[in-house]
C-alpha cells in the first residue's frame, strides 16, 4: 500500500513518529504516560485513526490475566519515509548522513 503524507494530519504524523520510537508496540495508556504532551483523548483518537488508515497494527499481549492491545507501525521507518518522499530521496539522505558521520 502506497501511503502519502497528505493522508496524515500534523497530529497524526507526530503521534506516528513517536510510535516509531516505541519498539515492540505500546498500549495507549503507556503511550500517554511516555508522551504527556499528547492529551489522553487526542492520543486515543489519533491512534485509532492511524489503525483505520493502515499505518498501525494492533496486537494482543498477554502479560497478565487480561490481554492488552499493543499498537505499532506496520512499516519500518525507512519504508515509511521511502513511500512518503520516494526511495531516491531517502537513499541520498542516508548516504549523506553516512558520509558526514564517517568524515572526521
């Protein structure tokens, strides 16, 4: 599925990028604890919209007697940016960063 940035609002984009920082998925409740700049209702609504739009997947974790819903991005961050900006732009950016990091 080819996704475009125009599919996302600014708040959806910010929440999605924050979710990329949470490896392995995160519950809505833990997301709000980790990122208090997002209000509870806003975070819950935006995460649900990102699932509906196909950016996030929901899995169940059974750490206790109750299952918890874990949310995580469907695509890797590289694939996300490649779809958004094009593979050539991402490739050039990655190569530039690697050159800058290896040049002392």
